[in-house]
C-alpha cells in the first residue's frame, strides 16, 4: 500500500492569504502612484508623469 501525503488546509489557506496580501499591496502601490505621487517617485521623465496624470483624470481624482 502506498501512502500519499497531501497538503493540509492550512498550507492552501496560507497561499490564498499571501496571494491576497500581494494583490492588495500592489493595488495600493498603483493607487499611490496614479493618485498621489505627482512625480516624486516616477523619475522616468515626462512620459510616465503624463500617463499618471491621464490616469488621475480617468479615475476622477483631483490633480490640479
């Protein structure tokens, strides 16, 4: 007879929690960059600044 070990529920739950935490963290970072950065972190020139500026208009955030 062969014994097959399967991961417990706690391992699956931990994976879901870590994935959800990563998605939330990435979402908050993107919200900060688009909504509140104003060029403080995005130092790649005017292209990224203009992209974020257009994103602020699309999301309805005040930018002026």
